[in-house]
């Protein structure tokens, strides 16, 4: 019980800090929106159907904007000197990981839910359905699970803004490919059952990297 109390306390701390500053949400949303707008005008007159490129646009916007948000998650703690205090707290390091990871997940999901209606308007597609939201959630969870570890790893380096995407994107490749494939299939009218292999890949990825992060996060932050 103390473990999950610590997790909830860390999530609530990050949410309260974000509600005061709007630092992560505003920057991530603006970046994601600009990405969608640029791709919209870039492809509008160059492809026969926007349905062909919408899945890639969505996941590019999520991955780039999400990386910006992950970078800011630990940078703010580091700059304010509160990261050391957080590590000195008498809680399991895994509780810090889950608290930060779930807070990052919430922030990215909020941005995605605000972005999806705009994507639907730009591209005239229905994306707010159960299967679409499930695929988006599973992909975003994997993104947050892996990204939180690498963000903690890169925060103490000088080139953290460059190092994080360099480390993160190769590891995220299975999730991004599966997300694009499943989103593209759903846009084309396929059902999730027809993409069972991709869905299983993302689910196994999420579970596997959550376990790995749980076991290694303590060593990462100590370094």
C-alpha cells in the first residue's frame, strides 16, 4: 500500500506542478499541432488520398511531441534541484519510476485527446472510436514506459536534448511501426482481430519493457 501511495503522490505532484506552469502540455501540444499542420499542407495536393498518410502523420506527431514532453519531465526536476530530494525520499525507486511514467502517460494522452479532433477536421476522418483509442493508448503506454527510463538516463548529460531521441527512437521502432500499421488498417476499414499479430507485439512490448524498467530504474537514476 505504501508503494502505491508513493506512486499516487508523485503523479499528483507532477500534475499540480503542470497545472501551475502549463510548461509541458503547452509546448507538447503546440509542437504536435504544428507537425500536423505542416504535414497537412505538404501532402494535401501531392497524394491521391490523405488516408494513405494520416497514420504516419499521427505517430510522427506523437513521437516527436512526446519526446519533447519526456525531455522536460526530468529536466524541470533537475533544474529546480528537486530530483535529488525525490531520490532521497524513503520510497522504492520503482515507485518513482511508476509515478513519473504514469504522469508522463497522462500528459501525452491529454495532448492526444486534444489533437485528435483537430486531425479529424483537417483530414476528414473518424478517429475517435474504441479500436483507434485502444491502439493509441497501447502505443502511448509503451512510449511512456521506455521514454521515462531513457529520460532519467539522459537528464544528467550535457547533450540531453540530443541524446534522448538518439537513444529512444531505435528502441521505440517496434511500437511506432505497429502503431502505424494498426492505425492504417483501421482507417482502411479493417478490424483489430485482423491485426492480431501487431496488437500482440505492442502488448508484449508494453509488458516486457515495464518489467525491465521496474528492475533497472534504480540503477539508472543512481548513475
